[in-house]
């Protein structure tokens, strides 16, 4: 799967069994799935906190571009890349 699979109205969400959690021992945010673990940076956390199945991709990108005062095109490219990687790892769905 590639980032081309997402449309502006795609509503990404974490699959059942995948959890976004702040790990107190490691003092970082992680994405937990059966037999998988991903350490996340702050921007990835911001993206994934918005992936609850209710917000379309276009709103997620707009909110992040506003929050970080960044070029919307750059934000959209980065969001699509992250989500495509998680879709490929079967941690996210549309």
C-alpha cells in the first residue's frame, strides 16, 4: 500500500489490538500491537491521536499545519507517508 491509497476523505484509525500509549519506563510514546512495538516522536503522536476514524485526512492535515505553522503540502506529504507505513504494517486502516 502506498500513500496514494488515501483520499482527502479517508478516515484513518488504529486497528483493533493496536494502542497508542505513553510508556512511563522508557519515557516516550509508543505504538503497541501484538508482537510489535514502535517508538514515536512528538509529531507522529500528534498525527496518531487524530486517527480515531472520525476525522478525514484533510482535517488532520489542516490541524497539524495550523498547529506547527508549517506548509500544508509538506505536512500532508509527511502524514501520508507515516500512515502508509502503518497501513503496510497492518496497524492502521481507512
